[in-house]
């Protein structure tokens, strides 16, 4: 599992097109079919342990919780952080207070955010 930062602080100012007070935090580039969804994990909620059928990027947009990968180590995540699992990687996610995440799935995902660490 890899953990990334897509918060406002990790972004870059948009200066073209007479833009002002605008920041972009680039997330991913891809070359294949892609699926995008939103997962709402409630209080004490869990998305149970399972293998990723294809690479998955889990972008937390609200709340906080935890994620784990093949190692089974729970890593805290919150709004502005993302977890990345490769195809066939065992993973799980959950939250005590509730968490919302955008999930992007594709065979050819390449996260381009600032990487925080690898487990």
C-alpha cells in the first residue's frame, strides 16, 4: 500500500488564464478504461478485507478513518490523503466517526501526488 497527499497544501497555484486564488492538486493519470465511485463509510463502518480486482486509488474527501494493505497494518487517513492498492492486494478500510472517499479503479493507474510513505 502507498499513501499520498492531495490536500490543498500539496497543490500548485494555477497562474494561467488570469487565474487567481486557485490551486490544483493533481491526482492520477491513466491510459485505460477507468471506473470512479464514491464510498460512504458510516460510524464504526468497515469495507471488509478483500483482494483488489484491479489497481485502486482511495481518495479521502471527508472525515477520517484507516486503511490497510497486504501487511494488515492500519494506517490513519483523513481528508486530503489517499491510499493506493495494486491488483490482487488484500485491503480493508474503516472509520470510527465516518469517512467519504472517491475510489478510482483502472488497470493502468499512476498516482502523481506527493507520496507520504509505502507500507
